[in-house]
């Protein structure tokens, strides 16, 4: 289990650029609630399509959180790639997974983003596809129905046999493992969640115990649980079974470091 405490801004400022090795996974914790002047500055880093997305949000808070998340992802990736944040170009996979456009793949970075409430997490690896999911722990309306729809029998028993006050959290632990796994392979949750079985007690390379032929080919994953904060649960998944060393960092203040 990984706690995302991260390094401070001054640690980050000491480093001009970021290097990542084949067996490393970097997890960046991003605070999404920033003052209006910071959000305005970050907005300028977004491209036209992203600015159109901002305009499409009906709730101001969602618009500013999206702005902070996407602009910060640009800033962080740019410090690995050694380029201006605005210059990074993304493309999307068949079901919407963002990747770096081919011309940015000189350094073969893979990444995935998740956000829940005021927290974003960016996962970065060098060569292997990665998927990440975090969820704020909350009361889940219609929990028994969700449990039945999304979990297999053994998982359902684990959740429903847990302390009544912790059932929501236990459900979200399974949920985030499944979503992180499905996001690794770019399909997201269009695949029914109950087609994937998770063993939360297994070592990271054996947590997916059954995927009911969701994917015909490469389907192994190295999945670690992450606790990005007291009120959150999460999981990060990397394609394959190789062990990854996970390093965690925080992006503070919504500004590019010097
Ligand atoms: C991707 C998906 C799992 C997101 O679920 P979520 O819990 O709402 O969101 P999260 O915060 O965990 O992740 C969202 C991020 O995942 C990334 N993402 C989007 N599609 C993805 C995919 N297919 N695989 C992996 N990552 C994906 C994006 O970066 C997105 O954030 P952004 O749009 O702000 O950049 C969900 O939308 C999904 O299953 N999509 C699959 C495609 C699909 O069915 N689309 C129809 C939607 S109408």
C-alpha cells in the first residue's frame, strides 16, 4: 500500500528536469482547488480543444478543477520532456485514453490521469501502459445494488461482511482496482466491472485473478493500492508483471516550478 505524501515544492524546485527509469512509476498528487488568479494563469497553458471543454462545464468549480488538472499535467510532463507545457500534443485511443502524440515519444513516456473531488493524480511510467483511479470515500447511494452489479460473488461477500460503516470504502477499494486495471488497457469502464475479479490480499502481480476474457492478449497487470489522502482510496496498475518502484510527489501551488 502506498501513501501519497509527496515531496515539497522546494524539493521540486531543486530539480530542473525529471528522469524516469524503466522500472519506476512516478505518482503525482495534484491539489485541484486553487485561487482564481492561479486558475487564470493555468488556463493559458491549455490548447483550444481543452479551453472549449472548460467552456462546456456548467459548474464553475468543475471548470476550474479541470483547468488546474490538465494544465498541471502539461507542466509536469513538460519537465520530463524538456519542452514548453503548451507545446505538448495529445491524441486519444479508441475509447478516449489520452497518449502523447507520436512526435513527443522520443522519451517513451506513458501516463494516465484520474481526479475525484479536489484531488488529481497523474501516474507516469517509461515504457509500460499505466492506469490509475482514485475515489473520495463517500456514502454511496444504492450501495447493495452497486455491489451486486459491479462485483463478483467473493468480492460481494468481502464488502457486505465488512463493518457497516466501512462498506462504502471497501466497495471503492475493489472499484478503483478494477478501474485502474481497465484504464491500463485503455478500455475504461465500458467493460462490465463484474468481468474482472480482484484479490485485494494477493501480491501486486497477482491481484487480477480472473478477467473473463475481457482482453484476448496481454492482460497481466502489476496493481498497487494507493492512499492519496485520508478521505481517498485508489489503485495504480501497470501492464505486465514486472515489479515497479513507486515514487510519489506532490504538485503544490498550481505553478510551474522555477
Ligand atoms: C475513462 C473512464 C474510466 C473515466 O472514469 P472516471 O472515474 O469518470 O474518471 P477518472 O477521473 O478516473 O479518469 C478520467 C481520466 O481518464 C483518462 N481517460 C479517458 N478515457 C480513458 C480510457 N478509455 N482509458 C484510460 N484512461 C482514460 C482521461 O485522462 C480522463 O481525464 P480527463 O478527461 O480530464 O483528461 C470512463 O469515462 C470510461 O470508462 N470511458 C470509456 C469509454 C467510454 O465508455 N466512453 C463513453 C463515455 S460517454
